[in-house]
C-alpha cells in the first residue's frame, strides 16, 4: 500500500507540472499563430501543419511533449544520465532528432504512468482475491522499472546495432582509403571519394566529418569527433594512429594498412570467441526445454505402466 501511495503522489506532481508548463506553452503558441495569420502567413502555417501530420506519432506527439516538460524534470535527473543518453543518441545516429533531456523526460513520465495504469487494471483482480498483494505490487514494481528503462533501452539498442554495422564496414572502407592515398590523393580527398561511393552508417559519419573540416575544424579534431561520436574502439585506435602520424610524419599508407589488418585480426578473434561461447549458451535452452521433453517421451510410458495396475 505504501508503494502505491508513493506512485499516486508522484503521478500527481507530474500531472500538475505538465499542466502548468503546458498552459504557458499553449498561450505562447496561440499568440504566435495569430501573429503569423495577421502577417499573411496562413499558407505557410497550413503547409507546416501538413508536414507535421505526415510525421510519425512519436515525432509529432511524444517528442514535443517531452521537449516541453524537459525543463521540469531536468532538476531531478542526474547530469551523468543525460550525458549517457546524449552519447547513445550520437552512436545511434539520431543527432538533431531527439535529445538526452527528452529521453530522460519520457523515462520519468512512463515510470509514473505505466505502473498507475497497470495498477488500476489489476485492482479488481486484487479485490476479488485472484491476485495476492505480493503479485500485485510485484507487477506494479516491474512496470515501474520497465517504464523507466524503455526509452533508454530503445536508444541503446539502435546504438548497438549501428556500432556493429560500422565495425563490420571498417576494414573494407579503410582498404579503399588506403588505395586512394597510395594513388596520390590526400586523406580528405580519399575519405570524400569513399563516402560518395559507399553507403551505410560509416559513409554518413565520413560525410559529416568532411563537413566539419569544410567549416573550419581541423582534421585531427574532426577525426576525434568522429571517434567519439561513433563509440567504436577500432575506429578510435585508427584515429589516434592517423593523428599521431600526421603530427610526427611518416607513411600514412603503411599506418592504414597496419590498422586495417589489426581490425581483421580482432574481428576473427571476436568470431572465435563467439564460437567458443556457443556450447555454453546453448546449454540453457537445452536443459530447460529439450531435456524435459525427452524425459517425458522416454520415461512417460514406463511411469504409466507402473502407475496403472494391470488386470
């Protein structure tokens, strides 16, 4: 009962904060729309509304709400959590689409709303005695944890998938860069050629790095931003080696070839490690699901024969 009371109080404060912020935002947006209509911007407003309706529900409803209420929940959210969310967003390639403050705000809202919803749905079963209090509060607590971790978990899953894609494409991409540099092109030109002729997450990151260089950022800083943005360890070691050679001098082609060969060796070692772990991982479904079925099929007739007396 104490846990349910805390959840209801938390949800009450969340709703009050959302209503206070929502009223101010609604007044401001209404005044802005009136000014645009008076200035002859009705066509632009209609076009903007049509573009908004073509977006998904998450981009059109959830993210704007999270953006409005992020200022309220930022005070109770640890700064380290927001930084980790921002890093996961960068690794997932969702820069400019969502922010760490929005994700943490959705986590707090779901952590309050989901347990209350499930609690209200299960309350009649608790009153009838179908569910015990332990089961009821256990389900509410699981929903609280699930609602808190769901938005962050989705972003982290996308980031992990994208990092795996980048890691698989690294050796082939750096082979192309090595061939271009060996043919006489500069590193920036080789990266531009590879980014234009290839597709995928790594090509997008290379194009963004080249845009940073064109905007005036030094090549070493742009490459460092690339390594930090993707979060791939092999790419970090490659960037460190390239920046080191650029400062001290040396053969850039040899460095790229050595790094590419090291990436292939690491990839082969990861594959061997996964193959060695497969027998251990397969034991869990084998013991839980396959062995009981075999025991039933083999021992079932014998048990029935001894259990049923013969005439």
